C-alpha cells in the first residue's frame, strides 16, 4: 500500500529497502517514470520534508526528500519530459511512413536537393482503386527488380491483419498500387493482371518465418505490373492526381545553361548554381547592315551596326501544379509560376553611317534548363527559362555616329505565370545605373570628337 508521511525535519535524502530484487532495464525505466510523475504531482503541494514509500509483500521502498532536494526533483522533471517528447516525436514522425494506402488515397514525396526539383504527388479515388503491397500493408515481395515497372512479381501476405485483402476488394486488375522502395522504378504502378501460380515455392528461410500455427504457408500470388495507365478499363473508376513541384534556381549566365530518390525518378543534369567567366561572355550582333552606292568618282559604303555585351544573373523559384486523372491519363489543370529577380550588366555599342529602319532577328540571350523530375508513366516536369532580344527602331539624322553605353539594371519581383488569368504579371525594375556613356562623332574630314560622360554616383 502507498505510504506518504510529512515531517518538518531537514534530514538529507535517504533510500533503504528490506530486500533486493532484480529488474530488467525496461521495468526499471517504467518504475522511474511512474515514480517521478507521482513525486512531481505530490511535491508541488508541500514545502515540508516528505517521504514516499511503497510496500508490496516483503518489498518496501522509502525515499526522503528535503527542501534542498526539491531543486533536484525539478531537474528530474525537465529531464523526463524531453525524453517523453522524443518518444512521441519518433512515433509521430514515422506514422506517415507506416500508414498503408488502403483508404482511396496515397502520396509520395521527392525531397528537393541541389540536383532535384522537389515535389509531392497525391492520388485519390475510390476505396478499391488504390492499394498497397508494401510491408506496411502486410505483403512480402519474393522477387522484384528496381530497374523497370513492367514485370511480373511474386508476393505473399505476411500479415493479414494489416490489410492484404484490400488488394482484391474489387479485383486486383487495373488497381493502382504503391510499391516498396526497392521494387520498380516509380512509386505507383498499374496491376495489368493477377493470378495464383502453380509454383507455390517459397525460399526456405522465409517459409519458416511465414509458417502459421496450423503448419500452412500463405498462398503465393503473381502480379503483372506496368505504368501504362492508358491501357485500363473503368472497372475501378477514375483516379485523380495532384502534382506539386517547387525548387530554387540561381543562374549566373551569359551562355546556354545546360531525390527521396528511386531508380526511375530522374532529375536533369543542371546544377543548383551555374557560373560563367564574364571575360568570355559573348558579344551579340543585334543588327548589321552595309549599303554601297556607286557614284561617278567613287563607291560610297554606309554601315549600320549595333552590338550588345551582357552578363546576367538570375534567381528563379519555380512552382508547378498539375492536376488530372491517372486512369484514364488526362491533365485538366496546369499552373506554372516563377518569381524571378535578376541583375543585368553590359554595354550597348552602335555605329551608324546610314539612316533607315532596322529590324533584327530574335537573339537567344539566355537559355537555362531547370532541375527536372520524372515519375515514369505518370508525370514529367522539366521547366526551362529563356530570354530573347528582338532589336527594332529607326535611325536618322545620325551620320558618322558611334556610341557605347555601359549599364547595370536590377530586376525584382518579376513574375512569370501560366495561365495568365491566375496572377497578373508584375515586375519591379530599378532605374538603370549608367556607369559610362561614350560618344564618337566623326565629321566629313575624318576627324574624331570623343565625348565621355561618367556617372558620378
């Protein structure tokens, strides 16, 4: 029976017992938890010296706590509570991974990395349309390769209490199933066919593990699986999917830019950060026209030319949302959003001895492929980003004119959104910082006049 006594003396803590018992580690830990919880509940109600005791048969415990020990009891509480929180965190953190997909919905997440576009795909349908053959659902795979989705796999039900029968709720054929990590090259496949084979052999080491109390062994099943979701009937009803992808990308470029990960979940070869040597940045010829005119005395040649040297740095965050149906495979919603900031530095040079209207061909100033994400047979996300320049204008009253302008432009909150009716395109462009502007005016006598304007800021 519990014994609790209160005294006013200031004796130190003592511990005594009338007998010694051997307890295993788990029981000791449980006793410590119960003891600390009970004591912390009682010690908050008294400022005296107290004794806590317990008697059971010929075993008795007696612990004395003084005022000075109250600080120790508080420390015990602080140590214990994080331990309990840690145990709860572990259980909570793994609950999603330990839950079988037996309720008509399932999801799979790909972690974002420097070479991977992170995302999550969610499937939803009728309760029989989506199932699970992972160990979480009670299944044991006997043979499966992770190099392809098109294969015949053998499996047995290891634990019927976890929901093996769900696979056959409306017939296994045309059911979308979740695979274990080491089976197939994508998380979801279609069951093209199912049968019970004549060969019911099971590896001996596994057979002993699966043998039931009555001496029987679970039945071996064969599933023919693939990722051809278009080859399906309406037996299980439609299955909807949502795919959300997100990733950051920093590009320093003046040239063409060239997960939880499974075998077939692929990413592109783009790096998180791309750099270029600005000394080797290309010079773009926006336009160049030459015209010759024959006169009685000589041939007069006129020229109109514009050059662009540019070095750009873009930081782009990509959001992709795709919705549709898996069976049949159809996409009915697509949204793409790419908030962007950029720094553009360069120079513009022009030489003119002609007058007229100019119109150049579109020039690719920047082309970048983002990290891609592919789930075979279901979805492929491969965003890209490109900038082109199309020069046009009118040049007149500027004979023998040559100029060079250096500039630095900052762009913030540039929005690329598709479709456009979701969010209107917005952009904030800073006032161009013109570092230097140099003009060269050539007169008829071939004498050059140089005028250089330098930004004093």
